[in-house]
C-alpha cells in the first residue's frame, strides 16, 4: 500500500473518532436536558411542598454536574483528536507512521483540561443556565419564597 493511501486511511480513522466524540457530547446534552426537565416536571409537588424540596433540588445538582463534566470530557477528547488530525496533515510523510498509535496523550498537554473545558462557551452556555435555575430554586426555597 502506498504512503498516500495510508495517510487517507489514517485521516478517515481520526475523522470517525472526532465524529464519535461530537456525537457523544450531543447525546450527553440530550440526556442532561431530559433528566433535568423530567425531574422538574415530576418533582414539582415535592419542590413546592415544604422545605424538604431543597434536598430534591440539591439532588438535581448532583445529577447535572457529572453530565456537565462528561460533556466537557468528550469535547476535550474531540479537540485532542482535531489537533491529532492537523498534525497528520502537516507531516504526511512522518516516519513513525509504521508504529502508529491513536493515543492522543502527547497532544493532551497542548489543550485545556476537562475542568477548564467545562467553562468554555460550547459547554458552559448549556449547563450554567440550568445550574442557575436550580440554584435559584434552592435560594427561593431556603428564603421561604417558594
């Protein structure tokens, strides 16, 4: 097989990984929205009933934050493989292609960590409004206005 064909195959593999990471991120957002909406809809009586509704809202935070972290993790991985893809295009004749690995560990140092990625616009614009909604409910519940 000629080196040019190897490069195309390599780029196809990397692109499929990028697509999978983007799809995972999309699915995590969908599940997070579904769970938060469902918990709000089915738990409205518990939330409005008495002071114990604050515990229900805190439980919702405990559900939402891991989804936020997981979404940021997939975005971080997607960014790592995009950088991997860019490096493969820049150096198509690399000699180490024979011992090629799709492990992006070396590239991970060049991109933001998962916690920092949580604060980027692509992720935070989705999760921060949900967190503010839940925190607002907690504050209203604790002050007795809800």
